[in-house]
């Protein structure tokens, strides 16, 4: 999943206004509460003169220019309105997946607006690949759901999550290379790659750089880089190999947004929200062609597209202060997780995965999906009994409070 914002300041289960507007029955209730104001604002956008396009960057060796902000989607009663507004504000890159439930709505929107397809960079993912070749059959299903003859980029979804020992070699395997070549030759997808948020994603990316045939990768990423870390070196290798890089989850887990704002008055002076500051920090890293953000309502579309239109690179000092403020606010998710927390805690439990799923539940509002993924984990991946949580916190790159967060995992996901 990509980024989304959702909960109240203490990270509890009460959704804030943004999440309330964008999720299930809340969207319907909110429309009644807000009267015609929000609807009128959204409907005015398509009729108005089109906004300037979101700034674009070249996607690696593909040579294709893509919007530096892309719309992460999820099944929602308000998705059609979100698509229309995002398009009117110059966004030309849409991200979906088999598991997101948003493909049919995107397909209907394209059918109703046939002129958009030629200018749209459309990306989807399939997570049911037991072998790389399975992506071919998965692609046919994605095309059917999207009601289109081709997509621009197809990903294997969450490479490594289902079987890391087998899948870690795929990005440089002959079978995946032949699969990618066959897909591109068929014309059903122009480009082929994978998304990844496994703790061993640095190794996976290094293999992709060595393989040399992957067109693009979407990776879990933080807004600040440790240039000595294996992941950052893997990003360098992929960038040098011409692989297009897309950032995701750079906002996830930052729920105490007012605390961050209080620590960074300079953001307010620039007219930026903390979320916009996080996006500016990511865009400052020119290795990334685009940033995927799940937008669940029109407020988020406006906030994020405004951030893209007003982007200016941040200094190292500004990014460092942003990092310190975010960590001080107590995040629920570590975008830089490499498994060091579990190793330090002396446990086989996947502490980084557990807190990521808690973030899906609490921050994104993807409650059913978070519980489903939790249930699919191996029993030992869920069992943190006896773990040294203090040592795990010390080893965590984001200093997550595992004692508190794992208790919430047990309460909300188990």
C-alpha cells in the first residue's frame, strides 16, 4: 500500500476529518453534514480551466516522463470524484492493484472519459505470482478489471513477502527476464517491475541492479537517507542501472501531526503542512521519479497536488530538523526497517511488519485488510513473546515504542 493519512493525534481509533471524508459510510455521512460545500468544490474543478500539469520526471531508462506525484487508490465510494479532481489539478499518474479494489472504478472513469487514456500513466500490481511467469496471467486479469487494452507499468506486488527465500533472486533470474520481455513484446504492458517493502529490500534492489532488465521499482522509503546504509547504496545501484524509482510510505505512521508542526514553525512560515514538508523532502532526492500517496478524499488531493506545484528542494539541515520532529512525535511505522529491531530483540517476530499493519489499521483506515494480512502471517512472525522490546526500540531506525505499539497490534489485529 501507499501512503494515506487518517487518525487522531494520539493514534487511536477515532478517524479525523480527512479519513472520515474518505472511508465507507463516513463519506456518505460527511456529505450530509457538510451540505453542498464539498460537492460544489469538487464539481467546480472539472469545469474550470485545467491546472498546470504536476511537474514531471523521467522514469529511469524508460525515457517516459511521469508526474512526480502519483495517486494511490483504494476502493471508496468517493473514488470517482477523487479521480476527477486529481486529473483537473494536473496529476497524470494513477496507481492501483488487484488487492486494492479500485481497478473497476478506474476502468469506468476511463470509459466515461476516453480522452484521458492517452495522457495517463497507469500502473497496477498483481500479488498472486508463485513464479515470475504467473505475472502474465495476472496481467490479463488486471486488464479485464481496468477495461483497457494495455497498462503502462505492471508490478509484481510486494516482492518477497510471500516467500523471501525464493523471491529474493527473481529480480536477476532468467525466468523473470523472459517474462518481462514477453509482456513488453505483447503490448499489454509497456514496462515491468515490482513493489517491495520487505526488510531485505536492500538485497532485492541490489539483485535488480545486477539483473538489469527491471524497468521500475516502488519501494518503502523514508524522507531522510542514511547514505552509509545498504538500502541507500542499493538505491544508488538501481539509479545507476537506469531503473525508475518510485517512493511509497514516506508519510505513513506520522499521526501526531500537530506535534510535528509545533516543532517546525519554519514550515508554517513557508505555508507548508508537515505532510507537504515530508513530500518535499522525498522530492529533494532526485533519484526518485515519483512519489505514491494514497489519497482518500478531496482535501488530500488538494494538499498533495499543491505541495507538488510548490516544490522547492530542502536543505540537509531542514531535512534533519524534519526527521527529528517526526521521530519526537512517536511514529507508528519505520520506513527504513531492515529487520534490525527483531534481531536486537532476539525474536523471530516480524516487528516491522506488525507495526506496518498497525499503521494500515490506525493511520490509513484499512482495517479489514490489516487484519487479513495479520492473519496470513506465519505464527512465529506474530509471536513476540519474550522479545527484548527495549533493545528492539534502540535498534529501530525510527525508535518505535514497540511495547505500546505491539499491545495495540494485539488489541486491534489479533
